[in-house]
C-alpha cells in the first residue's frame, strides 16, 4: 500500500520540485519504506510513498520506469493475479523485479487501457507515457483505493489524499457548498464531490486519459453489465458450494505477502468467515485482532474469543477504556484525510495491529452489502408488498405518518413517515432515507437555508436504477446491494478503512470485494439470498466452519459507546468544537445549541451520530484551514 501524487502541466508553477516533495511529505505515513519523485520533460511531476508488501527490494521502489524507459508508474494497491499475468507477459517483457508494480507496467505497455479488465486487485495508479506525452489514471472497480484530483484547465493534479492536493499553491481551500450539505445528510461526501471545492474523487471503475489535446473520464466497469448470471441455473446447494470456493480463492489470493499479516476479528459472521478460510490455507496460526470495552453491551470480545479458540489463532484482544480513547482521539482525528462521521474505530484497531508487527490485515468488510446483512434489505422487501398504500391520497398518508409519530415517537417512525409520503414507493426514492443522519428540516435550521441542493444518494439511485438500461435486469436484493456498495460502502466504509489504516501504514485487504466474487453473488436469485436468518446464504455456504453462537448472535456492528462518552469524557471536547462551528457564517448558532441540548436531554430525534459528525467537521476544517 502506498501514496501516489502528481502534477500535470508544470508551466507557470514556480517550483515543481518543492511542490511534489511537499505532497510526498504530507502523504508519507502511507508509505514509510521509501519516498521518491521524478519530473519528466517539464510536463509532469510524479511522487510516491512506498509501503513494501511484495518484493521488498529497492529495485521495486517507485516512480518505476518500464524496461524501455518510456512509461513511468506510480501505483497504490495490490494486483493479486500478478504472477499469472507475469507468465503471459514474460515473452514480451524483460522483468527486473518480483513486484506486482512492474507487472502492471508491462500489462499497460502491452494492452493499454485494456489491461484494466485483466487486473484482479485493488488499485489507484497513474502512468505517464513519455513518447506520446499522455497521462493515464485508473481506480479499481469497487473503489477500495482512493484517488482525488483537481483540474482548473491549466494545472491537473492528483493524489491518494486531499491534504496533499490542497497543499498546492493553485488550489483554494474552500468548502464545497453542495458537498457540505451532503456531509450533513450522510456524514460523508459522495464521489465525485468532496468537502473541498473543485477537488474531486475519481469514481470507482473509472479512468482518466489526459494529454494536451484530449481529456476524458470514462467508466470501464459496471456491475450491472458485468453481472455473472451462472447462479440462475444452479441449485441452492451448487450456489453455496461455489460461494465457498470463490471466497476461499479470494482469501488465498489476498494472503500473498512478503511481510507479516493478520486479520480483524469482530466475532461477527463476516470476519469469522474470513478467519475460518484463512486458517484452512495458512501454514501457521493466523494472527487476529479485536476490540473489547468495559461496557458489555458494546463488547464483542466473547464472540471473537470463540472463533479464535476454534481456529487456534494467535489472538490479540484490545481492551479500550474511555481514557484510552481520549488519548488516541487527537491522533485519530488528525488522521482523517476527509471528514467522516465514522472511522475512529478503524484507527484504533489498525494502530494496535501495526504495533504488534503486522503490516497487512484482512477484513470482513463487504459481507453485509453482498449478503443482505443490513435492515434496509428486510425493509425494502417489505415495502414491495405495500405499494397498495399509494392508492390513498397523499393527505391520508401524511395523516397516517403523523399518527405513527405521535403514538410511537422515534427516528424509525420519522423515517417511515418520510418514506410513505414520497412521490413513489420505489427503491431510489426511499433508500436515501435509510442512511440519512440529519433530516433536511434540521439541516435547513442548522445552515439557515430555505432550500437545499438535490440529495446525492437519490440522484445516484434514479440515474442507475430507476432508468431502463441494458444489462440492469438484476434481482431486487442485488439492486439494494448496488446502492449499498456504491454509496455507503464506497464513500464511508472504504474511505474510512483506507485513511485510518494508512495512518499507521497498515494495508487492509477485503476478500468479499474480489470483483469476480461480487459479480457472481450479484447474480444470485433473491429466493436464495433472502436473509430468513442473518446472512443465511453466506452462513450455509460456510457449512460447519461457523459456530452456532456466532451465527445466532445479535448483530451489533463495529461501534463505540459514543452516547455515553459524549456526555461524559468527551463532553468538553464536543462543546469546544461546536462553539467554533457556531461562529462560522454558514451555521446557525441557536440551531446548533438546540441540537446539543436535545442530545444531552436524550431526545429521540438527536442521537450521538447526529451531533458527532458536526464535531468532526469542525475539527477537520480548523486543522486543514478550509474556509467557506
């Protein structure tokens, strides 16, 4: 895992060398093993921070030149099928290293952009062609590795991190107003926007091609088009067998490393499945890591211990007290490259994992999205049978919603009311409600605005699901998975895991997000995938590998006791950040005070998550000197 940086068109830039070195310095935590840069033909500056995982030799450092000296590569990620590709390429390419980076260079030299369809891995890379003076940038299919960019028609710059980008003298540190509203809604900003004006995130499965005469951004992978429909003609037993085999292959591929590795183990179904399969192929006990709390209702320690004992792992349990958390909080917040309502949990477990001598870890991320592990999957199926409600006029549906809110006041009731009063009871219309933190009426009060920009999640759903398009005839639960994968997972979970693990120079690999595995599971019929019990299809696929105590446990999610801490140990910190936010011209001080008091008074409308992302935003804006 690494950090990549680049500036295209150096004309008019006073000191390109200092600029690229500063970018490298700001992303140095991503790759502490080697840092270097090159400037080519006064056209482009490329920088790289290396975290050595495969081929630890200096010859594998970057920027890397192709064997003919024409191509220059900076690459962040891992290509898991690099050995197979190397076999295909060795007749036409004289390899100097044992790295996957050089295989990527050779693949691009031979196949051009077509190499993207041959790569199995997670990646964000840039290749400069000296002869043609063209720049090619690409991001992996599922958005596991980040890539941010800026273009003002004069300079084009890119980086693994926003902080490196906004260090450049030609980028203004201004808030993106639509991005700000998106953040208030969801605790993140959905690609291609970010919280910073004119700084964008390259969307998953896309590439950029750039020269003096051409500039294009194109999608090369779409799950709706690349869906594997094999499961439609298989029995349930055949599907479960294939899922286990495919996941085992994915796990085995992701255990390739020349450094010590381990796994995050929460004791949930997904991480337990990964650890179980790792144990089947690992020649030595798998090293596992989990977090526990004194507050038992949040601690998953006993379930993690069950799995650790069953598979004889070398287990490390991280007991986290409020004071431990307070000690780590400043560093965790400083590690955020982009503000996020989540992610602190990933920072803590990654930090301890790295301190124990592990450089790469596997995670169970993606299992919930693929195997209907969230409540939204149940709710979506239930709503399919309730379209009859729309035979009633809107006024009656509003009345029913108000009655529910009076009889059973809760955030859930508020969301049900919002759902049944939408224009249509269709997935793109009600899905955005499920993940929204602050409702629009609260955002209007907090930002003293009468109207808000369009909802990014709604716009994405309408564009990709509500419109008839070739290849998107997929099972209904897979449509829900599509929205989960492309909104919440890519823009919250994957971004958080990357920025928080790379803060400690720890590489995290995600077997559930192998694109071949995703394409297959995406095509599994709903009758096989429906979660009559938690993630039934995945559990059945694992057979007797998962203990009943883990399978039948109540889903907890990887969260900290925020509700308690924010009213006690973290109270002063929260107040300080909110007080700063109240002084900013784009926020209403009285509305923020009201929100905080409702939280302190345990009002059902204001849970910890509806305040914490404001606290994080205030800290991030101050630290990065981003203004309105």
